C-alpha cells in the first residue's frame, strides 16, 4: 500500500534564509523578512487582494481589482456569487498551487467596506490558513 509523504519546502529548513517580506511594511527598517513558505504565500495572497490590475510593472493584469467595487460605490448592487467566482478564477490563474476551501464576503454598505474571508490550503505541503481582509 502506498504511503503519501507530505512534501516540505526545502528553503524552510535553512535558518536565516528569508523568502519574502511581511505586510504591512511597519518594521524599524521598513521591510520585515519572513522565513517560512506559509507566511510568504499568505502575504502574496494579501498583496493580490490589495493590488488593482495595472499597478504591477510587467504584469498589468495581476491583482484582484476588488478595490474598484468599493471606490465606485457598487456595494448596493454587488453580486456576491459573481465576485466569489471571479476571485476564485483569478487566484487559480496566479496561484495554481493554492486550493480555495471557502470564500466569504461581508458587505457593509453604511461604511462602504467589503470584508473578504478566505480559507485556503496548499495540499502537497500541508499548509492550511485563512486570510481576513477589510477593504
């Protein structure tokens, strides 16, 4: 009988080898490095949600563009299921190794805010985490 062995990112086993930067940028020297793949993936997903298409150099289509919904005051007429499907498709395109377990949108029309709660996993590496962003 076959045994499934959990993979491990090789860079996680090297001490003091930074693989990314944490968000928000509030460390004493602006950037605070992260040393685990779990943290790097989480910060990359947060960066994806906070980026609008056209903001990234050499990759003009990168970003969720979800801020446009808030800035244009479309929260009254937002189609939650359409936005969920759109976000899933975008994440699959830019992060194919991330499996989305659940996406919830919390619409607050009075303060013109949109909350995104996403549970995800990176199956081959045993990473399960959650992102909670308010835009």
